[in-house]
């Protein structure tokens, strides 16, 4: 038995099943992911809040699958991506050059859109919804998405705070509440008020290792009787592979591969989600080039499936 605290996702429902509550403490996952990206300050908070959001939304998936959040912005950061499964696996990214360019300064951000893609366990697309981001605030945009696209009564609050002195996220987590038909509207406004005034900073553990989810749950339970159904641990995870790297590289096309081959050295690629480093050897580049030439000769480009985009988590080439 270990007494170390662990990131958790907790699902509960109310007595008469009129209310569903999901709590998430993703502090360590967000710390580890933002450290891998060398994200500090506001960028780390954005990663933390999108990680918590993806985990909360994934808790709604029936069975296995993945939720992908794609926040599009303009300004110093152009996009924030986070993927999560209902059982607590999560990954997230902000483009590398933008993280390094932002440093610990508060970036200038203009909200654009939020795209939410749901995949089944085989990676097939179940649904996709796009809404305007109502502000650069992750909680507000997520709540707007839930009300617009999921046709239900939802409230969501995520929060992450970076500690400059300790050079890491102090906490990252959030709460999702869904009311089912029959839930008293007056009670719903109490739920909304509770979430709007919720400061997760008040639930940081004394040892600084994450959030006191139990205390948060009790606070909620004092007003709305709940039973905990399930608890999952959270873990950073990225399903990238050498195969996906080669696929991404082949999207360079014949000319791109040819100039890469002529450099006569192995290509270095980093997964943009988990920063794992891949090397592609000269013979592998030649193999891809031969394939590209064959396809060109056969004139089959038009019949090829779409090139893998970054949404598939394809690693990008980086020097
Ligand atoms: Zn990866």
C-alpha cells in the first residue's frame, strides 16, 4: 500500500441519479507533460487546463475511445491540443517554437475556435463539433461547447496555476457537473454558483502533491448527496510509433523526400505530443522515396487517402 498521492479521476452520481459529478486531479500528469515541453507560466497553465478538460470530457465516452480537444488561437500561441481516454490516459501539446517564444511571459492570445473530436477504440471518428471560443479562458470555452454541442445541462470549471518560485505547476484539475431531466432548476443555479466561485487553489494538499479531491467531493456532497461510482488513476501516455513517424515523413512527397535523401544523413524527428525522439535512417528515407516515386509513376496520387494531419498525433520534423 502506498501513501503517495496519485492523480485521480472520480465519478459520482446523486441519490436519484439526477446529477453526475466528475472530479479530476491531473497535477502530476500536467507537471510531467509541461516539463517535457519545457512550458512555463501561462503556457504550462494552458496545458494543465486543457489536460483537465480532456479528461473530464472523456469521462462521458461510452466504452473505450479518445476525446481530442483542439483549441485554435491567434497571437503568441496558435493552438493547444489535448487527448484523453475515459480511463485516464492523457497527452497534450503546444507548438514547440511558441512555447520557447512565450517563455514565462503572459502571451497575447485571441480566441478562435474549439474543435472536439471523439474517436472510438479503433480510432474511427464518432463525432466532431466546432464552436467559437467565447474567450481565451478554457473553462468558459469548454462550457460553451458543452451547452452548444452536447445538448445537456452542464457546468465545467478547470484550473491550473504555475508556481514561478518552484518552476512547476502547483496544481491542475477541474470539475464537471451534468444535470439530468428532473433536476430542480433552482438547485442548478446553486451548482453554477458553486463552480463559478470555486478556487481549486484552496484544495491543494499540504505536501503540495496535488489536490484534496476528497475534501472537494465532501464540500459538494454537503449540498447534493452523491455516491462515488468509479475512480481511475491518470497517466501521461502517447501512442506515437516509428510507423507514424514514417507516415508523417512520407507526407513530404517525392520532392521533399528527394532533397532529404540528398542530404545523406538520418533525419531527426520529435513527436510533438510527447517529445519522443525518432531517427529515420538514410535507407528508410530511400525506401519512402522509392514508394513516393512508384506512386507518382502510377499516377495514383488522386486515389491516396488524405495525408495524416497533426491531429493523428503525427510527429513533426524538427531540427
Ligand atoms: Zn508521442
